[in-house]
């Protein structure tokens, strides 16, 4: 019997940003050019959609147990609740009835690009349902526009591209657009990175937009420490890419340390006394380097350890209240598919 579509589903991978975060935030990339190095992991943001026969629209976050119902998609209003979902529906001019759910493996503000990744998943499930022709570039740029222009949320554009493309990428940002260059790392380099990288949840998620707003304000004011740090991060991103391509894992770890020192110069609030303490302890126990994976202030911290000290670093961090989170690299970007049932 002919299958009948019951649901549509999309899944976008969260990312680890190794270096360059901040250089993707306007106006820096338009004036100097920016670049980031990142990789996606097997933690995801999900969006599911069930078509309706009536024009009603139901939006729901499974993470926060929040639901919004409307008689028609045209009646959607932004009020601070589920605005990401509403903005995605409005951006693609949805006029048909549907039930839309979201879920994420990481909360917003955790530093893994959760909000932008969720937006990419939302747009992807709507693209699948509406049968739209949107390339990974189209999807990433639309997600950026919805967040930064329509919703006026402060931030850069690396997360949308990481989620759309997936894998290890060197992403360049400039006045004329964005270019994603996938990195073909040797298998032994990938395996060694997975073995020696340690992802730790530090707690205390934060509003990344506030930190980014302070960074942008400092840059626009010409604060020398901010400008120098952005320039240094851009150069270190290129060095880090080279280290990975050559398989220099120890060198990669040392560059992570240098990048973290520069990142802390971008704005106030990027680090905290508790994070500084945990980083000092991790270095003492055998971490070559590390950095906060997002804008700062809390969330996840990534460390590269000596091969024989990973267990000691993990134990020390958990003793201080951290939570080590297992992960593997995810080579694929956003995926979407129909869920059918037999009549």
C-alpha cells in the first residue's frame, strides 16, 4: 500500500568552535575579514512537524514544556516565548496548519551553538515539508538573517554554517560573503583528537548575546585589547588549521591555550573565577590547552590533554563540580526526512 506521510523530522549537529569566534561578528569581518575553525559533534538539535488539515498552528518546546497555539500562522506574535520557532515559520511564509516541536541535546547559552543549530533544524524541517530548494549555503544564510536581522539577536554567523554543513570546517567571513572549506584530516588525527579531547560542562549557562554586545561595543570604540585579540585569534585560527592538517595534535593543544588567553581579552565576563580555577587545575593535571566553546561566561569547556593524563584531568574537573560529556565527531550537517506510515 502507498505510504502516507505522517511527520517530517530534521536533525542538526551542535558544534565545537576551536578558534576564531568573535571574528565572525559584524562589523569585524566586513572590515578585516574573519575566520573560524570548528567541528560538529554527535549532539543535536531536533525539529519535528506534523501537517494539519485545518489552518491552526501549534508550536512547542519539549525542553521547556512551553506551548503556543494560534488559529492561523499569520496571527503569530513575538512575545519572548518560542520566538525562534515563530521567526522560522514567518521567514518561510508558512500559511498551512501544522504542529511543530523542538528539542535539543544542549540548552541555549551552553556554548555549543544550540540556538543557531535549532534554527537550522527548524528551517530544514520546514524546507522538507514545503519542498523548497535550499542549499546548505542558503539555509545557513537564512538562519543568520532570521536570528540577527528579524529577531535582532546579537551574534556571529559561524554556528549556522557549522550546523548546515557539518564536519571539520575552516570558515571565512568577509564583505563579499562566506566561504566554507571542509578539512580532510587524516583518520589517525581524528581518532587521536577524539581520544584526547575532553568536553566538560561547567554549568551556569548564560546569555551569549550580552557578552557579544560588550565585545562589539568595545571593538567599535577602538579598545586596543579587543582589536588586538581579534587580530591574534584570526592568525591563530590559520595556525590551528595547519597544525590539524599536518597531524600536530600537541601543537593544536598549545594553540588552544594561546587562543583562550586572547579570547579572554575580547570583553568582560568571558571567564569567571570558577572557570579560571578549573582551567588552572586542568592544566596542572595534564591539559595542554583548552577554551570555552562559546561566547563565554559558562557552559562547556573543551580541553586537549596529554594522552596519559586524560583520566586525571577528568577526575579533577568533576571534583570541582564539572561534568565530563562523551562525544564523537559528526561528519554530516543538517539532515531532514519524512516519517511515513502504511494506510
